[in-house]
C-alpha cells in the first residue's frame, strides 16, 4: 500500500513545482518597468563592469622618446665638435648638438656650384644662338644669291664667247669657251651646296639647344641642393623643444654601420602620459574619458590621477624597453595600448619617463 502512494506523492510534488514557476513568471512579466529605470540599470552595469580593471603601464610622452642619429646614417661620419649640452639640459628646436667633419661635403658643394655655372653658360650660349639664328639664315641666303649672280655672269660670258667664235671660225670648241663652260658647271654645283647650307641653317633651330641647357641646369641645381643638404646635415640639431636624457658622444668618435647606440636619447616637450597595456579579454571594459588611478609598480602607496584620452582601434605588439614597437615579436600576444593623460603633478615624487606603473581604470 505504501509503495503505491509514493509515486503519486512524487508526481503531485512535481506538478506543484511547475505551477509555482509558471505563476512567478506571469507575475514578473506583467510588472511595469519605466524607461528611466532601464537606462539607470544599464548605466550601473557599465560602471560595474569597468570598475577595478588593473593593468600595467609605462610613463611616456606623446610621440615617445626619440633616438637621435645623423640624418645620413649609416654613412660613416666623424664627430668634430660637441656642443656643451649635458644630460638633463633643456634645448630649443634647431639648437646644434654636434658637428661632423664636413670636408667632403664642402668640396661636393663647390663641385656642384661649378656644374651650375657651366649649365648657366650653356644657357647663355643657346640664347645667343637664338638671337643669331635669323642673321645666320640671312647670311646664307645672301651667299646663295651671290653664287647665283656669279653663275648668271658666267653664263652671259659663255654665250658671248660662243657667238664670237661662231662668227670668226664656226667652231665652238675653243679653249676659252671650254674653260667658261666648266666654270659655269662649277658654279651650278656651288649653288647646290649653298642651297643645302641654307636648308640646314633653317632646320638647325637653336631652341632644342636651349631646352637641353635648361635641363642640364635643373640637373646641376638638384645636385647642388643635395650637396648643400648633406653639408647642413653635418650638424645634428634638436628636432624640437625638449630634454637631452642621455648623451653618448665625444669629439673624434666615428658614427657608422657598426654603431649600436644613438648619439642622444631625446625627450620632446609635452605632457606626461601612461601607455596602459590592456589584454584583449578586458578591452571591452575600457571607456573614453574614464578616470584612472596610477600607482607606482613597486610602491602602491604612491599614486597619481589620470584620465583615458585615447583608445586605439587595433591590438598591437607590446613596446620594447625603449618604448618602441618591436616588429620581430610577431607571435607575441598583442595588447590594446590605452593612453592615459596624467593630471598636473602637485606633489612629489614626480613621474619619470620609462617608469613602470599599475593603472586602475574606472576607479573614482
């Protein structure tokens, strides 16, 4: 008897549980919820999701530290002068830092200037040829006319001799007649030569020479600019206002393909920022203008305030110890490099370039 009652009790309990769940679902669905309440819950969910995100970061400036090399690197260059700037000194844009031996550069400039002078001389010759072109054509025209007149005179003389001899002896093969005939033939050939000379003079227009001379001038001018640029780059100057962080130069030192260190490490002038490294797993929790607290990596009692100013559109490899992307780490896990602007420092200790920190994002 007890065995038959137990299955009925179990079935009754299941039906009672299902009925309770259906009633609860009906009550929840019929409960009204306002639009403002929905937005409030969504906003709180976002803040809750972003609260407590902690990541590592490094202190830097916009654009990062700059290694200063000679512009003509890796061409070997010897330092001839080092200007009196020390590590930690502030320099202005364009201020000279070092000079390199410029002997060959000066000679190249002089050679290029001579080439420009030669091209200018060819241009002057071509312009003079253009001015003389009409005169040369006219001169050749007159030479042709002179030969034609000489031929006409010879022909008149030949006709006179032939008539004279016909009246005297009836023969026309006299020596003077034959000589005059040969002279006429020679003048006819000379006229043909003068006609060819005139045609050649008309065809040899000097505008092409001027164009060639102008092209030569452009080429020589480009060489001169190239040589002057190389001469200017014999002085290494500050690329912008900033601070010399490290100086590795001394007079007489040669910089070339064997050099492994830049001449200077340079910090451009600008506000400090932190490059926070966010893993892909937590990237969705980073928001624009999110508040941040920056802690020293070795002493969490030291902190600074900041604000998220830039969220990149892509994941990239981590930067190296010199704050530059490493193209060889192709298989390295990529991160989202979030920029956090540091609020003006009103207390010590100060943040320094390259300092390792921990960044708490979304924490008030």
